[in-house]
C-alpha cells in the first residue's frame, strides 16, 4: 500500500511517498525494514546511528546516505 505523508521542518515541509509502509509514529527510532525503491537520507541536525544489513554508520548533521532498494536498514537518533 502506498502512503503519502508530510514532515514539517519549520517553514519547510517535505512530502514523502512511501511504497510499502505507514508513517512513522516516532521518527527517532525505526525498526529494520526495506523498500522497493532506493532512499536518500539527509541528517539536518544532531547525530544518528544507521544500520544497513550487518553494517553500522554514524551520521552527523549535514551528512547524507543513499540506501539502495531492498536493503534492510534502521536508524536511531542519538540527539534531538
């Protein structure tokens, strides 16, 4: 089921089309999941630990990461 939801960042908003998921309840923690399409995540502030399959990576504000299609991933934001 495709779902569209909007995230608000101050005056800017981002509309997200999610192919097979529901809008997250808590954006600080995600459980391992994958999507049929690739994703690009850009960390706007703080720090987050991402897991891609068996590998982990810490992202800082301003970092971006590409997650290929059908790659299991999760994230935990360590700071607001």
